[in-house]
């Protein structure tokens, strides 16, 4: 028994599905290789624009100067910005022992 004859639109559908999956794979691959993090870049612009002086860590309740090496290790989800030392102290954050803000 012979297989049913496939029409031209079957081939177009397969070609379109392949093209979409190849494009999605390429986008995922480029995203995984991208060296810059757009969110980190946006946070850096906010710091520069608003003169944020201190960065707090919600998990440890400590705050750091913005150039402290320990502040750079704070995960984004636990990071909070302070404009002054007084604001950080009012929120019951403790100063960092490394940078001594």
C-alpha cells in the first residue's frame, strides 16, 4: 500500500516550523553568550543619575558604599539603594565592616 501523497503545503509547514525553531535556538544561544546584563546596566545608570551612595543587602541587613567589593556580590533580588547613611540606619541596616560607610 502506498503512502498518501503529500501536498506542497505540508512541505511549507515543515520548513516554517524548522525556520522558527532555528531562530528561537539562535536567540537563546545569543542570550546565553551575551556578556552584558541589561538589568545591571540599568541599575548602574540609576546609581550614576541619582548619586546613590549606599547599597544595602536585604538578606544580611547590612549596607555598603557603592564601590565596596562586597556590595558587588549582592544578588539583585536582595539589593536596595540608599541615598544617605541616615536612611540606611533608619531602616535598621548595619554598616559593613569592610568599607565602613
